[in-house]
């Protein structure tokens, strides 16, 4: 694959020539977000440079990300693999079911995962936390949430996460958690020093969605 390479403080951005004109903006945006997330959670800079591939099409995304072809679905446009030091996102110009602005948020979302994976083990954490942090910092929470439809955190796991609205609501859940308990407590949960169970009272999900909507008024 004929990728051009742009090096930044934390990443090696790989893209096709057709996307070189947007990678500079992408790189700036990603580095700014890495800095802000690192500051919030008081974590050191990444210990290694990460290969960040802006894939020109779905086929290259499947090949580079390691996503199984039989399990690939159209909503899968980004993937982070910390162990192998690689992020893959389909180019905003190659995605037809969402806007370029939405894809830029996906690019930031995956960069947030990189920072989180650098100091915690996502396999040991619930999806509402790992995805919720990325959704929150990538500003992917939709403008409208229905508190009455807010899914229970206990149900947001595995294959049901997306179908039950996990990506839609998890950012609001994490934001509410941060407002209630602060970044230090959340970091302890992310690093395994504490459990989130003792902090999630009955009605938390509805309360979080309502708080988000009140903030938007």
C-alpha cells in the first residue's frame, strides 16, 4: 500500500496521497486531544509512537485493522490496537453514511482510546466506561437524549452495546460521573484500584441524561 507518512509527537500518520491535504489538520486535532485527555487524567506522555492509518477504503481498513471480514459491519469505521501500536480509521472521503465532520470525531475518538489504553486495560473494564470516555472527549454525544429511554449500564455489554444505544448515551454517563466524583475517582476505576459499582446508584442513567439535556438548554 502506497502510504505517505507524517510524523508528530505521538503518532506516525499514514495516508494515501489523496488525503495528504487533510492529514495536517487531523494531526493537529489529534495531538491537542491527546494532550487534553492526558492532563485530565494526569497521565504521562505515550511511551511509544503509534501508527495511525487513514485508510482509503473499507478493504484496506479490514486488512490493516485485523477486523475479521465475516464480522465486519458498515458502522465499523475505526479501530485501536494498543498492543500492536496501530490505529486504523476509514478516510472521511471514503465514508458515505456519515459526514466528514462526524468522521473527524471518529478520528479523535480513536486517539482518546490510545491514551486510555496506555494506562489501563480496557478488557477489564465495562464498555460504558471505555467507550464513554472516548465519546465524551470526541464530542460525539448527540444533541438530544431521552432520559426515559436511557439504557441501564448493566445491560450495555458485548454485542448489545451499540444496539441498545451505548454509543449514544455513554458519553453523558461518563460526564455525569466526572461531575459527581471527579477525574481522580474515575482514574482509580480505570486502573483497577476501585470499582464503578459502588458509585452507580439506581436511576443514575436517567439522571445523567437529564443533566445533559439541562446543560443544553
